[in-house]
C-alpha cells in the first residue's frame, strides 16, 4: 500500500532499507515534492503507529476507479463499448449496429418493413428504460414506429412503440406473422427528431405497464409470454427510411416506483 501526506507527497513502504533503522520500525520512501524532487527522501517510523496513517492517509494505487456491482441493475448499456454483444448487420431493407460515439442504431430503408434487434438477455419480471431519438428520415410526413421489444421467445415478443410523427403509441404482442394489439393511444410532445424520449416498460407476471417520459400510458394484463430477451424495434409504414438512435438502456428488478403522479 502507498500513502501520501497533506503536501501531496506520495510514499511507499520499503522492505529493504538502505540504512539501519530501529527494530520494529520501517521506512517510508517518497518525496516527489521534496527539495530535489528525486523520490529518494526517506521517513523512518513505526508502521503500526496510528499517527503515521493519520498524518499521511492511504492512497488507492489502482490504475482506474472500479465501480462496485449494483445489485439493483440487471443490465445496463450506454453503447460506448462495441463489444457488448449487440448484433451488427446490414440487410437489404435494414441495418443495425453501433454508431460512434455512444449510440446503437437501427435503420429501416423501405416502407412497410420492420426489424428487431435483441441482445441475448433472458428476463422475466423487470423494469426497463431506454433513451431513444430519431436521427433522420427521408421524408417529413411519412409514418413509422420505434421502441422497446421484450419477453421475446420462440413464441413471439411484446413491443411498446411510438410514432413521433403522429404522436401515437401502441403496445402489441407479435406471434410469428400475427400481431395482437393490447393497447394504443395518443400523447402530446414526443421528442422525435428534436430530443430524447425515455420509454419505460414494467412487467410483473401477467401485468404490463408502459409509459413515456415518466408518464404511464397503459396498463394491461397478458400472460402469453412470461420470459425472454429485451431489444429494440423499428417499423416503417409509409416512411421510406427511418434511422433511430438508442442512447441508453437499463434493466432493473421490477418496481412500479418513479412514475409521475
């Protein structure tokens, strides 16, 4: 362990001192800010003395700060690390991958098409939040939807999506090629191309609660899908191209706290 004093000098214990010291004592080596700045200054003292540490303190010598594990977070990604396992692929009518410096993007480049990107997670009951913004489109009035997909399994998946062009939202279950709408509606002041929207999904058993920017928009019950992956969904209607950025995703143990009242 190293120590430093209040003047900023950094010290370390010397196992084999170059001069004799009283029995039971040791030498601190350091003195970066001594008179000659040669890191050769020595200070003799009792290594068990509380005053030694009280005057010098303890310095962490780690190369970088490591945050302790957060038991309240199941998964978190700000998309600055391109090796976190999200798919990167270009298709005829879609692409998805990392967009420097800190986005994951999904693009659909034909009307009436959809794409979903999953990370390979397996979650049952949870609360998920994602910050999402539309990067660009090729029209000013074409409609398209984007958002969170969750509990994806071989049987299908749920999706909570919004259209910032029409200020509409929808919650549905996708079963293969069949889609069952669970809820839909409208909401003013979606961010779209202007600012990030925070989309949230709470799932506990058959209960599904979805909301936008802190406001609950729907609460339904559906027990068809109970466990599965979490990812992102983009669908074009009459919009020729929609390019959507996903800026942040966090998944926590289920909680219904934090909604605006």
